[in-house]
C-alpha cells in the first residue's frame, strides 16, 4: 500500500499535467517480475491512444526515478465498466451503485463483500449488503474495491 501511494505521488503530477486523472496505482509483485498498473480517466473517456501517450511519458519518469527494483511491466488502462475504487472521493461519486469489496482481513468471518454504496463519512464507507444489513468500512480495511456493472 505504501509503495502504491509513493508511486502515485511520483506519477500524478505528470499525468495530471497531461490532462488526465490518475485514479489509482496497483503494484503486483510476481516473483522477480512485477506489474505496475495505472488507471487513468478524463471527462470524455479514455482510448488506446491516451493509454499509449501516458505510458510513454510515465516510462520516462520511471526510468529517471527508478522507484521499482527488478523487472516489471507497465500497464496503463481505463477504469472500464468494473471501475476500481481507490479513494473516498471514488466511493462518494458512486453512492447508490453496486460494488464488490475484498477486505485485507476477514470481518464477521468474510473477506469478500458485495452490496450498494449507501454513504460515506470521514474515512468510512457504508455498504448495504445483499442481506439488507449495512456495514461500515474504513479505507484501511479495504484491499480492493470495484464497481459491479449492472446490465
């Protein structure tokens, strides 16, 4: 988590300066090789050219700063339909939408939850579970959260 925040702090000014929003960063270690995944957005959406443009610019910053040891692959992506939720502002924006959450540690015997984002306050997110009861989670308890597309 701390590494993702440091990477976000390093890369956000460059990405913001290009007219994009850096939604979040995932750094997944896979042995000696890892994946650095950046999720970007802008008002009128993201296309492949946007991802390529950001990838080229960010690669230069990463080459100079060298924040990741060893080999890694850089992936720049749109948030997609199952948009990841990294920050409290993301949860606030999607109040009323369904999300899937994986917790860092089990709460009430469960690590995976699914429900509707009902509200936010401070650093807490209230999610109404499918069993019609609500649970309040802090961002520190959440390992990963994504919107669940409704068709």
